[in-house]
C-alpha cells in the first residue's frame, strides 16, 4: 500500500447544531478517544455579528486538535474542524472549504454540509444533528 493510500481519509463525521448546542458539543467532544479515526466537521448556528469562542471552548474539553476553519483545509483523522459564524462549508475531494453565501440559508448551512459530505463519503459518513427548532439539516437526510 502506498503512502497516499494509507493516508486517505475513508470516514467522516459531521455534526450540525443550533446556537444552544455548546453544552451538547462539549459533551460530545469530551467523550472522543485520543485515537479517534476520522475527522469531525462541526457546524453550529451562530450570531454572525459576534465573534465565536466555540473553538477554544471545545479545545478545553478534548485532547483532539480543534481547528477553526479559515480557508480550505485537507481533512485529517482525529481533528475537529469548527465552521466560523457567517460562513458555509462544503466537503469535496478530501477537503473542507468555506463559502460565503448560499441562497439565504442560515449560516452555516447544515443542509449544505450534509449534502456535500454525503456526495463525497456516501455510506462512510456519520451525520449527527444536535438540538434546534428549525429544519436546517433535514433537507439533506434521505427520504
């Protein structure tokens, strides 16, 4: 097996949460083992007018590396990627990338994250929806 084949990310976990989900996200990441075998991408609805402290809050609760996305990034095992407020995120070709706007959806759009992740990872995707009263995330679920 080549280095490229052995380093390929086969599985992905994506998590969508409403603004009130900080406690649930903290509990989730605090229970992940240090050798967690997949990347996690977390999209939480946040107020775009205020800076988010979600990355540092989660980092205090886990031994895994937490990265607040600033640009496109290759997905790495055992890394938690946090989507910043007022951005959308897409998954393609083993990367996670930020986008500005998508048809007036709540930001970040959980639907967009789930649908692009499902297209890339198919049955190797685990999707989790935590808390919330809206329907963001429901459109990407299979019928």
